[in-house]
C-alpha cells in the first residue's frame, strides 16, 4: 500500500509538471502567434491601401488584411488578459459580452439615427465614424453593471414549480 501511494504521488507530480509545461508552451505559442500576426496584419493593411481598389486582387487582399487583423487583435487581447491589466479589461468586457445582442441592436439604431446628422452617408469620414463608434461604446459600457445582474440558472422544472 505504501509503495502505491508513493508511486501515485510521484505520478501526480509528473502530471502537474507536464500540465505546467503545456500551459507555458501554449502561452509561448500564443505570444509567437501574436508576434507573427501583428506585422503580417500591418503589411496586409499597407498592401490593401497601396493596391488599386479596382484591381483584380483587391477583394482578396482586403479579406486577408481583415483576417490577419482579427487574428492579431485576438491573440494580443488573449495575452493582455493574462496580465494585471486583464482584470480591469475583463471588468469592462464581460458585461458588454453578456449584453452583446442588445448592444448590437442599440448601436445599429444609434448609427442609423446619427448618419444623416453627421453626414456619414456615402462619405469617407472615417474619423467621424470612429468617434461615433467610441461614443456609442462609452455609452453602452457605462450602465452595464446596473443592467446586468447575476441570474441563478436552474432547471426548467424548478423554474415552473410554485
């Protein structure tokens, strides 16, 4: 019996060490992916802006730039969430995620209402559009803690019971 417990303790130590190494390897792989994706996204965006808009590869270059940008954004965000700044960022992003559909619909309505007022229809005023997006996001992020409350989920039969 004593030999079995000793061996299991050793096995547990080996498994925990392997799990720690796997976590470090995953973090290193994520960092490497971010290190590759960010410059690739920057190069693709540069290529997109220098390539003629009516060129044969314009849509493929734009799609590649978008995908590489999303990959860079996601990997950098995942790395930042592992830092002390990640707690603050999570406190803002988690309520926004819980109300994603509501935020999407309300932002769409706000953009539709503001477009004629700001003269954004058929324009290339990206600065104005980004300021509008920042304003909408700021407004949406403010009341989230007031609206989103923890809801205890229970089985349907328990919810219907009197």
